[in-house]
C-alpha cells in the first residue's frame, strides 16, 4: 500500500513487505497483501480498510497504532 502526493510527486510505502502474502505483522511494514484492490477510509480517518483481493479478506490498518488486523 503506497501513499502518493501529487503536489510533491513523491511516493512512499505505507504498508506491506512488497512481496505477495497473507501475513499480519506487528507493524504496517511487517504485514503482507496479495493484490490489494480497494481502499476505504473509516469515519474519523483513523482506520483504513483494504480489500486484500487474492487473500479474500478485508484487512484493517489502524493509522494511529500502525497495526494491521482482519
């Protein structure tokens, strides 16, 4: 999962190892996804829901604690 800033033309990794998988690590960068296909920011902007398409699940990224859960 990457964040793109069109103003600065910068791109940075928010979550994921960069390799396809289904791991839930202790942090964003220790977790893995397999073709994440959709995002939804939760009410209040604290949770990011990710449709992890090939893992057939929704992963929830807590933007405050930087943890990932199902």
